[in-house]
């Protein structure tokens, strides 16, 4: 590779110049950064490799027949399996009352120890306002405030998010749970949007119930027109619910992905009116019951093909796998007390009771469809929770008491760790834990994702961007200059990443000391639009006669990022490929007008 030299980004009249400093610099554009970096690697190959040993931790919640936590078990009481094959438990912790009571040592003295950093609890509360009615939500929120007050302390970190079609971070992670309580109180006065869905569903049921079916209406085509209109309405309704469901799951996935970059245990508490596995299922069935006997006469084919289009089961399975792979346990609360539609009648505006008693009119919605509707919503919540090792709280009538089971999970559990035979191949592996000879119930995540080093670093960068969780042992510094507006209204914003060479691991070769870093960049704007994480590998080569001087200097890398006008957040992650040491930093600033720079994390 050619000689390295100092290059400072040249300021134009509209740019605020970067502060000058001793550096070894490369000018790299994000749009073509990977190609440029690859050219540098091709010109001078770096011969080194590292092994990043990854220990997989599996938290296991053990309870007796009454649901009470079981303590006193040892490493020898558990058997752990990966893809059906037994693996050795190399790490073992028994935690009770947020204290380690057993390190898995044969000479355990019975002493208690503080939780290690990789067992610290992060709790995200996700209020799904898009799928909640205000009265249902507010009842749950009162229990949540009490739960936060009584069950979390400054060993834990808690965060509040809401979703109304857009994911909103109301309070970033804090170790002071009291900060969340007034914010939850404020949420109790906001509008939930699930009521509009209930009204739409009830109106479709009213149309089904009151539709007339008799020889005259069939022969003159009236019944066919009515049936087709109702079926089209059910399809529109089902598509809307399907889209809402997928948008909500996408937001949960985004949170899960950002949580994966955090050390320790991660829990997402999802409060919702429920999401259906198969949107429109019960209404399609009601339609079939009403018109099924005359569909052939009406020249209408079976509705099964339309119904099968609206099936979100695969999306739920994908979320479960993603949460398991990122060590995120999901707990779900169904805030709806009564989902019964059997009471549809005069209380629904425009419901024609006379039509129900007329020839051809009448009720097709029976108690079994009530059960089918409730199951369709609740099974999704059970799947999300139980497949990730969490709990689904379905009956909110006793929620205050049942949240105690959640507190038990936070306080007392077992952590089993093992080292996979393969590392970083990106594959998903099934996990199973057994307690042979013990009459107990076990809950744990059912799999994990063996992520590559780049995937894990992308996760850390997203954690810094979305959650404001940054860590900077490499002491990287990030600066930005004013952007230049292009013809389409976007701004080209120069971002300078500075890495102290003295913090990097460099390997001696014949004529130079060599190393490599990878830089990861992601951006999020004021409308919560988040860019994919961009990754650029950058080789470093310092001639032998310049090493002593270089160790007191920086390697500087300039990226030009295209941004919209307005408030922006930018996260930068850097990984030293030799030592595997990583750093993340987040910047918050406004594009398009002068404003002082805010650096979150250690920054410098």
C-alpha cells in the first residue's frame, strides 16, 4: 500500500472547517466507500486474523406447579441442547433477588455477589396505541405505574416507547424508574386508535346479520349484489388490519434489533389490544355461514382463497426467531377485557333489530365465533411471549397480581452459558433446556442467531442511534461540517471520524505496522426514518520509521452523508479488527440551519 499522508477536508464558503489536527486521513464517500476501501485492501494485503469467541447465554425461568420460582438448583440439575445435541454448560449463574447466589463452583460458599454487567436488565415498555382503546389502555397503565414503583430499582434500566403508526421513543433508557411514571400518566390522556377498527368490524357484522336471503332476492340479483358488497368490505377491512399488524411487528422488530447491541438481559413489555394471526378470520367465517348455502346460486366462488391472503403467521414466526437471536424476551399484555361481539344490538348505531327478525335476517355470530375471534388475537400474544421465554398476560382483570410473575422473572432465574462449536456463521440454532428428575416447569428462549462480527457491530451502532446507548473505549471523536444543499433539496453533510492510533492494535510486518478498522454509520431523521447501517473496512499501514510519531496522532476518515433538512441523529461505530475492541458514538444536530453540535456518549 502507498505511503499514508495527511488530508484535511477542504472547507468551502458555506462549510464550517473541521478543526486541524495531526492525522493520517482518507477521503471516503458513503456511496462508494466500500469500493474505495476494497481498492486499498487489494493494493496492500494485510495478513492477520482474529478469533472472536462468543459465549451464548440462556436465561432459564424455573417454576413449580403453582408458578412460584424454584431456587437452589445447580449446574448439574440442567441439561442444555443445541439443535438436539447436548452441549457442555461452561458458565452457570443462579440469581435470586437480583444477587448471584451460585457461580456454579464446587466450593461455593453460599455468598451472594452483585449481578455482572452481562446480566444487567434492560426493560422496554411498548405501548401500542395503534391497537389500543383508551379505556383498556388506561386500566393497564395504572398497574404498570405500580409495577415500576415496586419492582424495578437502579440496577435496572427502563425505557418507554409508543406506537401510533410510527415508533416514538418517549424516554430513553434510564436507571431511575421514577422518571417513567409521569410519562405513563401523560400517555393515559392520549387517544388510542383501536376503536375505529371495532366500529368497522361491527358494521360489517351488522350487514351480514341483516342481509335478506329469500327466493325473490336471489332471483332478482339483490342478494348477489349485497353479498359481493359485504365480501368486498371484509376484504378491505382484513387488508387494513393485515397492514396494521405488519407495521406493528416491523416496529417491534426494529426495537428488538436495536436492543441486540446492548450487553445484558433485554426485555420488551408489549401492551396492546392484541394483533390477529389471521386478520378477518371470524368475519369470513360469519359470511360463509350466512351465504354459504347459496354461493353457487349467486355465482360467487369459495371465499377461502381471499381469506388465506391475510395470514400474518409467518411474520410472527420471524419476530420470534429475531427476538430469540437477539436475546430479547417478550412479555405481552392483552389489554382488552372482553372481545365478545355476541352483544351486538341496539347499542351499535344503525343496527336494525327489525332486520334481524325479518325473513332471511338473523344472527350468525354465535359464542363459538366469539371464542374464535378472541383466540385469533390472543394466540399471537402467546406465541410472541412463550417462544421467547416470556409470559403472556391475557386476563387483565387480575393484572396487578399476575404482574408479580413478571417481577419474579426479573429477580430470580438461572443463566446457562456455553461456547458453540462454530462461530459467526449467521445460522439460527434451536435451544432446549431440561431439568432431568425435577418436577418443575422451564421457560427459556427457543433459539439463537449465531451472528457474524459485522452483524453484531451493526446492532451496536443501531443501539447507539435508536436507544442512545453508546460506549467508547477507543476514544473515537466524531465531528461534522455544515452541509451543502443540492438541486433536489438534500444536504451533503461531511462527517469526520477520528480514531487515536495509540488505541489500536497494530501488527508488525516487514516494512510497516499494519491493522484494520471497520467503520459503521447509520442515520435517523426527525420523522423516525432510519437508514440501513453502512459498513466500510479501512486498512491502516504505518511505516516503521513513523510509528512513534503516529501513536500520538489520529487516523481521520471523512464520510459525506446525504441528509434531509431538519433534526438528525447519526451514530458511528468503529471496530478494531485486530483486538475486536469496539466503540460507538451518537451525534444530534440540525441540518439546514446553524445550531451547536451535541455529542452523545463519551464522544471524545
